[in-house]
C-alpha cells in the first residue's frame, strides 16, 4: 500500500532510521553543549542540537501524516479482488459441496419426493451461503478444503463427509446442470483440482 503514495518499504524504514539518528544527534549535542565552559562553543553545539531536534520533529510529523493518508486511502480504495479467481473458487466450492449434498441425499431414508426436496433445499442454501462467503475478502485465497468444510457446516452437512468430498462421486448430470446464482453453471463433468 505504501507504493500508492510513492514511498517504498525501504524509504519508510529510512524515515524511522533518520528519526532515530536525529534524536541521538540532538541528545549528544545537547549533552556536549551543557558540558562545555566556552559560551560560543556551547551556543554552536546547542544550535546543532536544536536543528537535529527540529529534523526529528519533522520526521515524526511526516510519519504521522503518511500513516493517516495510508489509512484514509485504505478506507477509500479497498483491495481489488481478482474476479476470475473468485469465480473459479466459487465453482470449485460449488462442485465439492454439491458432491457432499448429493451423498447426503442418497443416504436420506425418506420417500423420493422428500429426498428431492431435501437436495433442492441444500442447493438453495448453497447458493445463499456461497454468495455470502464469496463476498468475504479472503474467500479466493483460503484453502479450498477449509471453505468446503465451512460451507457444509453452514448447511448442516456432516464434517466427515465434507472432508472426504474428493472421494465422493459427482451427482448425475440432471441433478446439477442448473446455475445456482446466475453467474455460472455447474458442469457435471468438471472435476475440481483444488
């Protein structure tokens, strides 16, 4: 973020080093000015100490101003997110969670229409929760398996099955060929690589 204000990390560290040197110089020349007997020499040393102290104050003021401007800029211009990475991650998570949901549907012991309703409810919940999770700033950067487990937990799906999603079969094409939230369709032949 420092590059937005045309200052590198090294330059920012240099400001801290400069402030430390100015403070040490001001102290050293102040001590020397108080220790000398000759008023002209003491006056010269005191002026040097004052200049170093002034430089120190200006450096601190600059650091405070930079910090404030960086904070303001961070509020005004949030981190740009990679929309392609978000879309890929949404697809990967959707495929994984759909496998878990289908396995739960297959294990469901009720009548067929209840099994279908159960699966449809899970898919509706998946769309809602996935949209909310994708809005989080770290979504596309967090490990895929963690996202799958977290989303399955949101949907009430068992953690053990969520952790084993890679070993679960894909649902049949007719069960998963509809887009969930209008941004991309689930390709039943696609396998997540995450």
